[in-house]
């Protein structure tokens, strides 16, 4: 059984293939570990932002259902201007089941409540796919990071037990004068 740890990251390799991390020196392993940790942090932040966007779209669907479709015709609504400022408004009597949907970059489109709900359901579904993709990448990167940490730990231990011979051979400094 030959299971050599390898990682799918390309640390400077132009081919982008897998690297046998057991052949890398300790400084390169440390750099790779740092880079993977930063990538994981970035992916985690992106994941959290996508989850928040998904929650906002679900809130929009809930608002359409509760605030527009299930209300009495003469009941005024409170429209948010900011997160803490609301103004009362009465929906247009001619178009009681239409809403303005923010489709991005400041553009609003008038849609029926059913079309608006479908629009937000599509957004939630798209975000589900993106979140699933991110979770897969995070899983692979976590496995890569664990493998790198294991090899790094083994190399540091071997270096300590071997009297530090490995360090001098890995670092070449131009000592000319």
C-alpha cells in the first residue's frame, strides 16, 4: 500500500498538477500551509456571505407571502427606507398583487407576487448550488491542509531527532564577499 501524501494545489508549478508534498522542504511546506489557511478563511467568509444572501432572499419571499398576498386591501404596509426607518404606505389599488423587485445594480422590475416569488426561489436555488460547490472545495482544501500539517510535523520531528542536518542542506545562501 503506497499512499504518498500529495496535494492538488500548484505552488508555483505551471502545470497545475499534483505535488508530492513529502519532497518539499520545510519552508515551502510552511508557505503552502499558510496559503491554504488563507484560502480556507476566504472560502469560509464567502460561504457565510452567500448564506446571508440566501436568508435575505427567503425573507423577501416571506414578506411577499405575509405582507402582500395575505393582507387585507385597506391595511397599510410599513416600507423600510433603512434598517431602522419605515414609512407607512398603501399599495396601489389598481395593481394590488404587484411588487417592485430589485434585480441588481439598482434596477427594479415590477412583477406579480407569483413571479417575484419564483424569481427569489431561483436565486435561493442558485445560491444552494454555489454553497454546495464551496463546501466541496473546502473539504478538499481541508484534507490538503491536514496532509501538509502531517508531513510538516513529521519533517520537523525528523529534523529535531536527526540533529538539524536537514536545515543546512535546504537553505543555500550566497556567502561571497
